[in-house]
C-alpha cells in the first residue's frame, strides 16, 4: 500500500478505534484523541485528574481496542524498582534467572505515579526512553509497541512525591481530565448502573500500530510549519531575545528541544487523524498546550498572581 492509501486507511481506522473506545467512555473526546495520538506518535502520556473520572477505564479500553497486552501497576510508597522491572531469582538448579516484572507489556498503566518515591519512579526512565530495562548487568529489550500511560491526582499532596522535571519531560502529553458535563454524567450513570457491560473489539494489531507509527514519521512538513514549532518552543525560554513579556515575567525555565520535536510529531499525527497529508500551523497549535503544560516552570510571581500555565501558553500562541 502506498502512503496515500495508508493515510486514507489511517483516518478510517482512527475513527473506528475511537468508536470502540467510546463504547466504554462517555465524552472526554479530546482526552481520547490525545491518548491515541500519543500512541501513534510513539509517545507517553500523563493523565492528570481527580479520582473517579475513568482514567483507568480509558487506558484499559484503549488497550482492548488496540489488541495489545496490558498491565496495571499501582504505585504505592513501598513499591520497589524490582516490583516494576523484575529481578533475578535462584531457581531449583541453583542458577540465577531473570523473572520479568509487569513492565513487560505493550501498554503500562502507571496508576498514581506520584505516590511512590523517586527511586521507584526512576525505574521507568530507561523503559520510557530506551524501550529496555537493565537488571544485574543484562539489558532486556521491551516488546514494541510500548507505551506508558500514567495517572496523577492533582489535589491530594500528602504522601506524594512530585515527578522530577527530567521524568516529566519524557511524557509527550500532559492531559488534563476534567469533570464531565451534566448531559455526559447523566449518560455515564445510565450506562454504568445497569447489567449491560460493553464489549470492546480489537481494531488494530501490534503490526498495524508499528506501520502507522512509521507513516506518521514519513509525513512531510513544510518549512514554515517547522519554523513555527521551533519558534513556539524557544519563545517559552525567558532568556530568549524574542521571549514575550508574559514569559520573562512569569517563567523560570522554558521548554527544551524535546518540546519542538513533539510539536512537529504531534502535529503530523493530528493532521493524519483528520485525513490531511501534511500538517499546518493549526495542527501545531492544537497539540501545543498538552505538550508545553508540564515543561514550563512558573516562578514565584506567577504563583502569587495566580497566572496559570494554560494562560501563559495561550498568551504565546
């Protein structure tokens, strides 16, 4: 199949995929979009929202619709790195063998990732970046495709460990999961208080996902769109010559080069999902907020004046 036919097929499969996920998830259309775009862009997603907004159900439903293996890891203060990546054990023949941990799956749900200490959080870093884990001096590759979809509760801070900036930067999207509307919540209650459980059918295989990931990378991008994406990222840095006043006044540290890369890749996937053969500036703007949200460090003045990251990003768009 040539790339033109692949683009058309991708749009069709993307719509089918969303339809399957929406059997279990009511509303949250933008959240579902961003999670799927993160997967096809080879990125990881951090879902932030209060408990009870179906973040875990969403990840589980996406895994079923994609026909991928799925493991959930509940992060707790006593979780150890070996509980994630696995460890060596002495078997009956008195030989050491590596017993794989739950990280060895296509989709990993890191539930409440900020509830475990930094030592355990760091166990995910190599897996997220290198798609491999190292134990006892041996490197074990993870099966592709591989994604980490982490959840975080923004309101309960007691007994939590904020993710360091280096680990936050590994996530392509920081997705805010908000409360449903009245009509959506009414539909949720009707759908979940009966005896009927939706059955989600797999739409794609692992091979299909790898093919579409390659397609996203091959999509051409015009120079003006590339320049806009890079300019958008560099303008978030307060030391930049062309940084606007809202950045210089309210930001301590801006986004790094990984933000520029994700802006372009995210724009490519956003364009493909809508049947376009090349992204434009609108596609970059559509993915800018969830890409930049967790990469801008506000200063004391911004916190004192209640200036949010969302307001700052909108100000530079």
